[in-house]
C-alpha cells in the first residue's frame, strides 16, 4: 500500500508486530520517502527520542509551539441531554445535522474561537440550540491552514462506537471525513494502541482493561479463601497409628464404647461412689462402717459449709438418664469432693 500510494501523514505506534515504528521510519528514509510521521506510544524513553530526532523528527519544543494555539483554548464540558441538538456547518460539503445521544458535550466555549492565522470554525451549535450552552459551543475547528491543515474535533462521541451507533451521527462523521480529506486517497486510522495490531494473548488480556479489575479481585478472593482455610483447619495432620497406645487412648476408647452402647447415664452412680471413696480415703475413714462413714461425711459438709450433700448426689445419680445428666452430676460431685477435702 505504501509503495502504490502517496501519503502525506502517517500516525505510527512504536511497538508493533513484525516491524516496529522506528524500523518503519528507517525503511521510509532508505526509500527516500517524504511522508510526515507522528509517533504515538505509551513506552517512550530518552534513547528512543534521540533516535527519532536524529532521523529528522521535530523536537518536543517545536511540536509544542505548533500546538500552542490549541492548548490556549481549554475544552469545557456540560452535562445534559443533547440528543437532537442542531449544529451549524461552515462547509458546503457537510449537510446540516443533529447530535446523537450525548449526555455530556465536550466543546470549545465562547461565541467564536480563534486559533490564530489560518483557523476557522467548522461545526458549532446552531443559534436555536445555544440556550443549552449559553456561551456557545464549537465542536470542530481548523487550527492551521495551508497545504497541510490541522483540525481538532472536541467531541469524541461524533467518531467513536457510541456515536456511530446512531444513524444521524454516523452520517455526520462520514460528512466530516469527506469534507476534510484532500484528494481521493485512502483514509487511515491508527488502531494499534487499542490492540488491533497485536496477536491475541488470553493471559495478557486478563491483566489489561477491562478484565484487570476482575482478575485482581479473583486473586484477592483466592488468597482470602486460602487464609481462611489455613486458620480454620490448621496445618495438615500426619498419619496416625493404627493401634493407639497409652492411658489417654484407653480412656477415650472406653468412653466411646460406653456412648455407643448407650450406657453413659449408668456411669453416674459409680462416679459418685468413686468420689465418696476418694474423700473417705483422704479423711482416713475407709475402714469404718457405713453408718460411721455417713456421719463423718455429714460433719465435714457442715464444717466446710458445703451446699452440696452426698445424699443429694446419690439420688440424682440414680435418676440420671442422659449423657447431659452424667456431665452435670460429675461436675457437682467433683466440686463436692474439693469442698470437703479442701483441695485447690
């Protein structure tokens, strides 16, 4: 295409597949082509700038001077429903048109815009719709004339996908291009910065808009789930022995066997009796008769001001029916023993 047609201006991205922008510039110089190049990149650095300037590029200062008239007129934005607003055209090639569903109009404010010598207004709100923007609004202006004019379109919705979805706006966009182009050459738009010139990469796309936020949120949720699982379940357990040994294992197995057989409540009277025997052994009364033992326990309960009495414990143990009854009676029997013996 470059070989067959003459092109006045090319917009190039630096990072492109197969042949980057700097290599493309060298190829044009080698072929003695005189196209004007504008590099657009998000990965600029000093060595790259030096390389393109050495090949004949304008310095940033000269570019700033060229755009100084544009920078002197900051854009304004006005929210509102501008659908159906009439706009005036200054070129006979552009028929009168109306704006599409634009919720926030971006424009050059003021009744007239002057960008210096060679500038002129191309599109602005008509007098009938100026009440929506009291100071007036210019949306397309020529900022430089001559054989290589420069135009600035302030409202992107006249050219982007949102605007082109409306038939009236699409017609206006085509009319703008048709009236501004010189000759019958092709019209090119550089879309490499939007990803159109790159090989699709699913992994890389996950970390680019609009999927970057969802990817980071997914990683964060996964990390929180992992931390929650670690705090809840702890470190993984090692393999256990097939036959567990020791007193603790014997007691655990015996308790489990009693639970399976439904004999937990029947253990209550024996536990209370065991507590009685421990108290009598501590008081030296195991060798006495049953009546003397009962009298000794009654006197010790009175001396130690115990609000729990052995007779009550024995009656409750005989009436126990559930594992809950067993736990309650065992706790009371243990407290009774400590009260009588003075254990701490």
